[in-house]
C-alpha cells in the first residue's frame, strides 16, 4: 500500500473540492431539468390538473431515483476508497457489482411499481381525471425503472472514476435531448403526461449508453471487465448508499403525505401550487446535492490516504457554500414569487396566489435541507453508514408529529409550515453530531506532511 505522505490529490483542498463539485453541480442541475422541464411543459400544455397529476407520481419516481443513488453513491464511495488505495482489481470488481445491482433492482422495481402503483396514487387522494393523468406518467416510468436507476447511478460511477467532467457531459446530453423530446411529444403531438414520461426515458437511456461506452473506452481508469458479482462489495455498496435511499424514501413519503393533506384541506389548485413550489425548491436541492456530492470523492480519498486535516477543511468549505447559497435562494424567491410562478402558469391567478403563500411559508428554511443532505453525504464519505442512516431516517421521523398536528391547528397553512419547522428542530440534533465527528478527526495523530497539507 502506498505511503500516506505520497498518496494525495495534487491540488489544494479548495481546488480538489471544486474540481469535483462544479461538474457535479452542473450535472445535478441539468439532471434536475428532467423534472423541471416536464413541469414547465405540463403546466403550459396540460394545465393545473396535469401539474397535480405529476406531483402524485413524484413519490413513486422518487423511490426509483433513490435506488439509483443507493447504487451510485454507495458504489462511488467504495470506488473512490479503492482508488485511494491503488487497488485496481477491487475497483473493477466494484464497477461490475454496481452494474449487476442496477439490473437486479431495476427489474424488481418494475414489478413492484406496475403491481402497486395505482394503489399508491389512490392513497394520496388521486381520483377520476387526476388519477388517470398520473397513471399515464407512472405506468411508462415503471416499465423503464431499470433505465431510470441506471441514469441516476452510472454518472456517479463515472465521476468517482476521476472523470467528473465526462459524467457532466453525459447528463447534459440527456437533458438537452429531454428538452427537445418534451417539446415534440407534448407541444406538437399533444401526448400529455405519457409523452413527458416517454421523453424522460429516452433521454435517460442516452445517458446510460454514454456511460457504458466510457467504461469500455481507453479514457476510463476503471475499465469494464469480466468480473463476478461480489456479494461483499455489494453489501458495502448498499450499506454506504442506504442513507441516500432512505432519504428518497423520506422525500417520497413526505411528498405523498403532503399530497394527501393538500387534497384533504384544499383542492387540486393547492396541490398544483405545491408542485410548483417543489419545482422551484428543486433548483436549490439539485445545486446543494451536486455541491455536497462533490464533497464525497475527495473526502473518501483523504480517508483512505489518512489525510484528516483535509477532510475537515473540505467540510467547512461545503458547509459555508451550502448554507450561504440557500439563504440567497430564499431571499430571491420571496422578493419575486409571482415572477417565478408565472413560468408554470400565466392565466391562473388563484394558482399564482397559492404558490406565493407556499414560497413564503414552505421554503423559509430551505437552506437547512442542504445542510442535512450535506451531513448525510459526509457520513457516507467517511464510512459512517450508521450515522448517515440516522440523519436520513431521523429527518423522516421528525416530520411526522409536525404533519399530524399543524394542519389540524392551522389548516392549509399548517401543511405548508410542517417541513421548515421540523427541519429547524432536527438540525439542532444533527449539527452537534457532525461537530463531534469532526472533532474526533482533529484529534487523530497527524504526520508532519499532513500538517503541511492542512495549511494549503
């Protein structure tokens, strides 16, 4: 094994972080365009009931994306650690095992969602026309679950193969294709939500094909080769990626519960407003997710190379940018709420007014979502799967009493307020936990070479 004083990324802490973070941010923002562009076209060509129908589909689609991140983030973390150790055989075994997981979980997801998808829509309060529209979207995406999981997981494996720019290009290509297909299938052929789903799957398939071509090319550092499925590596991937899956289970559950509460205390206009607020918030979510995903490869590398001061500095940098950018987004959205709502609807004034209320109440603590995601990714990066899982599960559990009590006390405004108030409460738990872990790293023995690195 290489000596710890020579095994290091050549850049400074900031350079190493941004080298991974910037492509990851671009990739996540562009990847997020799949959902946002679908929302824009659905809002303009189908209307508020179409937006409500898409939002009913989001919990099921969130589960599909969660499985992709389970494999991509877990496999990427394992791949980066083996790369830090210069273990090429284990790197190749990790790649093959991750691709086996994509196929196996993708086929299982198709079976489950086709069998129980409509039941999930019914539980959210979907009826009549809204149910029909939502199922058009869910049915197509369910049959393509393997493609969606691959499109979420494989660019992360490319990124952790020390090719973040290449991963970004593949995602950008898919997103641009999705824009063109959305216009053709919704705007020209009038295929509605089924057309939006078909456009998404074709674009995601293009991303998967590009990633596979990369891993069979001379550009790849981890070349796809004949390896058997390694159950020990698979277990490690799933342990490290479990917190990401749980986080998306939490997101899906919370969205589904919100959908039900908005239908119980309001109507499809309120649900459509929730969809618009979700699209606007996702611009920050994808930025923050990309930013803190850029934290994972260097931190995992520093852990393998025992460069603990660099881990602490990387986390400090990610923390300041995540929180600061979130505060800016909250301020901008509150200054111009009608302007941002108008991207999704022009003539529906009740929908615009409902969206303005949602922006003011639901997004007031948006930056804390970024912090909690950063904490979860950090614990994955340093191999603390239990703590990462706690953050994800705890973030879900703490929401339940707020969602149970606040709507009963304040009606529709209580539904809007449940998430930000629960995020504030849970941050008071996670922040000390993160600080204690970093303190433990600070107290580890540090070599003279690493003390020099900590000042870069």
